[in-house]
C-alpha cells in the first residue's frame, strides 16, 4: 500500500526555518502549504490507482480515468469500469466528480456567502479550485437534501452544561415558535402572488420554525436562557407544511414528556392556527413587542399629542409588563372615559380602532407578569432573529432575485447548519 512522501516538506523546513528557534518565515509557510497539497494529491492518486489494480471487481471492463475534486484539490482517479446495465454504464463508487467531504465544505461556503459568485474566496480560504457554477450546483443539491429529509425519530435538545453562577434551575420547558419573511423572487415565481397592499408582489414568504428546550433562567430578571445547542430550526414553504414539520420536530424532541410547553408568536392568523391545531396543551403567548406596538398606536390617538402619548404609553406598558393587558386597559379607560363609550368609539381613527380590536381579541395571551414570574418567555426575539440570520442575510442582498425553491433550499441548509446536531 502506498504511503505519502514528505521529503520535499522536510527539505523546506530545514532550509527555511531558524536553526535556534525553529520559526518558519511567512514565505516558507506558503510554499509548505503548496507542497503539502501536492503531496496529498499525489498520495490519493497513487492510493486509488493501487485500489483499482489490486482490488479486482466482478464484471469490470478495463480501467477508466476521471478527475475528482477533493478538499485538497483536483485528483486524477483511476478506477475499474463496470457496466451496471446496457443502457447506463458507470464508475464504481461515488456518482459525480466531487468527494463528499469536499461537497460539505463547498455547500457550507455557498450558503454562507452573500452570492454564489465566490469561487476566488473559496479557493483562497479553503484551497479548493472550483467554479462558480459548481458551487451553486453543490449548494442547491445539499439544500434540497436538507429540505426534503424526514424529521429524525429522536432529537436531543437537552442542555448539557451545568447551571450555576448567574443562572438558576427552573422547570424543564419546551418552547415552539414560527414566523416568516419575504424572499425576493424572480417574476416567473410571482405570477399568482399579490403584495400586501394588493399591488404587484416582489417576493414570496418563507416560513421559519423553531423548537427549543431550556431549564434555567437568569437570576436578575427570571428570563429564560436558551443555549444555541438546545435549538432546532426548520424551514417550510407554507403554513400547512410548517405545522406538519414543527409538530413532528416537537414530538421528536420529547413534546409529550415535557412538564411545560409554550408557543410564542406575533399573533398572525396562520401562527395562531399552528398553535391551536398542533400545540393544544401549550401556553400561547403573544410577542410583547408586537403588543406594545399596538398599544402605542392606541395611546397616540387617545392622547392627541406626542408628548402626552409618550407618558400614557409608558404607564400602560409598565402595567402590561408587570401584570397583563387588563391592567393597561383599566389605566386607559380611567383616563379617557369619553373615548371608550359607545358613541366615543365611533370616532376612533381607523388605525387606532384596528389596533384595539387586535388587542381585545388576544387579551388572554398577554399575561406577561405571570409569565415572567414563572420563568416563561414573553418575546419572540429568537425566531425573529432566526428569520434575519437564516433568510435575510443570505437571500435579501442588494439586487438579489431568487427562484422560490432555490431560496427555500438555501434557507433549509442554513437552518440545518445553525440547529442543534
């Protein structure tokens, strides 16, 4: 069996390194890297040739040569040629001209860069000489595999690190959440889509879901601590698919065995539908930042001027934060009695009336004081941040327009890379 030859490397080390300290110059480091890659490529070529010569395969028809891209560079591979069937002859081994380890590296680079056109960066940072079209092909193929792969039967999201210092133990809790953001798409995928105002759509929605588990809170404010190793992200093309994937992921993570389960979202109808259908035993919570935004809209109308509105909103927000929406409503009704009569509410502005209707229909989801005291989340910052990192940073670059499924595939691969193993 062949062995790698490092004679050239030793010569460079002896010639370029300092005799006393052994420090190698910067120029020598570059030459060492080049020689190392040449040595490894030469080794793989001889090793695979040795395998082809001395490992006979039944049904082989002579020898064939192909160039395979590895993480060390391009390697000329000699393999035995086998006729699989009369219509499709092929090589023994991997289908394609790229090793799996090299594909993993290229896919990781492809889904993290702001564009597929980063062949020079991949070559410089990873030492892999690859074309832009190959980066795109490999990234989308891996993304499709990540998107279409079934949910594992068991997902371990339990926190491994010990709790101490500025944190304390709390009841084991599972939190699920879902949100979505728009990815700019090509016109071919926007023929049946409409914008929010009924006009021409510029993109299509990509949904992101999260299932996480935590068992500790911060001592100073009782806020839950969810480490990255306890989060699982997933991507879907529509609400029904998100409900199926999110429920399956929660079950695999131990949904039926959790003492406490919480579902938190921004109050969108499709998010509430997922919580009602798939997480019936969970505590549904309306994201506090969205709730405060609607309260601010109401206060702006009731107060009439910006300075007064700011003071009133601060009082209402404090009561919601410490208690619930009912306390905030009581504060507003006592100060602006005339506006809350039957005749007074007829004169509300359209925006204020819409905001109040939104809050009134979801008042049971805004018990923020009780949630904080018992170590639950009151904000959906985790899933909103995931939308920005998984979709926004990759798909919303300047001038980008995606085919919709390509955006889904790349987002699914980014979600897989940022999820717990």
